[in-house]
C-alpha cells in the first residue's frame, strides 16, 4: 500500500525512511534483485496515527508459525507415522536424541502460544474495528487461517500416539458422526477406517505436515497482500477508508516493537521448554476402558459444550449452533457496514463478542471444575498423571521382539518399533498354542491395568518400580499370587495396591510375567 492510495496521508520520503545501508555486498545485491525497492516496500509502510503495541500480534503469529515449521521439520526427521512406530519414535526423540525433548517442547508449547496470540489478534482486530472499510477479504482470509490453525492443533495432537492423544482423538473424530448425511463417511475418511490405526496416523501426519501448512503459507501470503492493499487501519478514532491522521513508517518504531515481542516469545517458550518439558504418556492402549479422555485446553470449552446436547438434539449443539456462529463471525464485515470503530460507540457488537468470549472461558473453567468435583474422575486423572510422570522418568528402553537383521540393528527407532506382543515367544518357540494364548491374555491384562506405568513396557523397570524380567525364576506362581494379594512393605511404600483379579486372569498375568526372560 503506497501513500498515493491515501491522498490525505503525508507522503513519506523513501530515502529518509530506509536504513542507511552501504557497502559492496548490499550494492551488488541491489543491482541484481532490487534490494532497495524490497526494503522500501517492507519497511516504509505508513501507519496512520503511528506505531502501537496493539499491532504486534500479527508479527508474533508469523514468527510462531515459522518456529513451528522449523521445529516440526527437525521432529519429522525421526518420526515414523504408523501405529506401531509412532510412540516409540517420539519416545526416542524425547529421551535419546540430543536436545530432542527441548525441540519437541518448543513445538508443543508453540501450538498453545499460537492459539493464545491468535485470540489476542482477533480480539484486537474486533475491538479496534479493523475489519471495516474495504477489508472484507482481509477478514475472510483471517477466518480461514483461524480454521487452519485449529486444524493444525487437532491433527498434531494424535501423532505422539500415547494414551491421551489416542482417546482424545477418538472422541474428537466421533463428533463428526453427528453431521447429517455425511458424518460417518467423514469420520471413516479421516480415520482411514472405522477404528484408529496406522491409516489414521499417516493421514493425520500428511494433513499436519503437508496439506495444512501449505494452505497456511498460501493464506498468510494472501493475508499480507490484502493487508498491504487495504493499508493499516490505525487507531480507533481513525477513518477506515480515508485516514487523516499523520502517518509513521513501519521502520523503525513498529519494527522494534514487533522484534521486542518476538524476543519475549523466544525467551518465554525457551524457558518453559527447558524447565518444564512437554510430557509424553505411555503408549496408547485401545483396550483400556478406564482411561478418562480429555482434550487439550483450547478444545475444553467445546468438550464441555457437548455435554449439554445428548440424543436427538445433539445435532443442534454440535452442528447448527456452531455453524450459525461461524457464519455470523465470518460475515461480520458484510453486515456491520458503519464506519464507526470506537468500541464504546458499538455496544451491541462489543457486547456480543464479550458474551461469546466469556461463555468460552466459562465452559473451559467448568470442564476443569467438573473433573475436580467427581471423585472417580479426579482419582483417575491423578493416576494418569502419575503414569505419565513415571514414563517420562524411565529411560528409553526399546523392546525387541526377536533377532534383528544386521542391516537394521543399528537403528534404535527401527529396533524399538518391533511389536512388544511378540516378545512372549522369546521364551521358546515350542510353547503350546494354549500356553501362548494364556501369555497373550496376561499381556493384555498387564497393559489394561497400566502396570507399565510404573514397571515400564515389557516390565523393563523404571526409576520408581523394579524390573519384572526374570521374576518367574525368583518366585513360584503361588508366591506371586500371594504377593499380588498381599503386597510387601516396600511395595506398599511405593504405592503398589493389591491386585484384584479373577483366578483365570491372575493365572494369565502370572504366565505373562513368567515369560519375561
């Protein structure tokens, strides 16, 4: 956007606004790519009314997105998008790769930061009335970017393939079935079938890494182009069509403000990632019927909203009302045609925005309160947190299923990704089918009762519980059963509760533990 489009704005002097850069390298580039013109277009953008801290959120979003792309590329170098390999590859990144936990934490916390800054950017744009005055397409492109960012957050949530990711995604994809006529088809298309599995992981990976980022790049470019065409809206007292206040170029004050905000984001995310690494829970176990699925905080409001809509009326709350709100939100510049931008002169619009925002905050807070007030749910969530903490403290220990070919034995991810279920055959190929079935049943009981949360996958042991490999040679089946019913003092001290199983399940569990050799 040039000053010629705003006849009432003083025309800036490009020579005075450009940084005084001299030297042979700069002149060499200028002659070949027109570097001075590029700097003029990028740095001499006039801002009616001058630079403001309120305008920093757009640049902050762009930085966070670039940060997500860079950290995502590094994570993708190790990630294996399949149900068998996804979790162990993320565990390898978190526990074995140098700075892997830090990079993954930057990526995880960056997703939350992106949502927060996006909400602040939308709030500032709405309250300042910056969508008015020939900015309809600019607003619509921003709405598309909002949907794409939420899609990025949803598709990335499944990729670690831990318990939390698996069950939260199962609930999220089940919601699609409420869409009339095409709901079940949408759910099966997204999952790659009726159940979550390797096809689900690979499709979410493709959406998260290729399709949605490409769309975000496209719409970011379109958003910036439309912004430069329309020009900065300026303060709330400014006309959105014919700005009259003296303008100030983007460089240097607004650029310094944007860089200051970016630096604060870098420091904040870096400190958070270093001192509080993003957690990774145990591998997803679809047979676990006790797990309490909960989405990430930015989807908690919608999760709580769904509780009010059951049965035949669920379509109203899941489809109709959100669709109406989305249309009203996206169509805002088309029916709010007044040029008045001051919030106190737009009480109806500001009150509507405030009610929706307050409702989202209330629903999110209520979701956490409901969990805290339900003793059973609260206890299960605490147990899940303990299992995640125990898994994070445990060292990386790949579970081998058998001899690994020499060509792949040097790869820890390939070695670790071999199925743990086949480990039961390591005790001897001559085991009868009945014995093998009993051991397999015992392994399912070991997984469903979250024994690996303390003892590690395959009973390899963790920092809070001993290894179970070889326990069958130390205790007889009768002794193990007695210990399970009456834990030893050191087991009680470690939080080990009595194991209450039917005689058949107890026999299967002991057979599985005896196979760990």
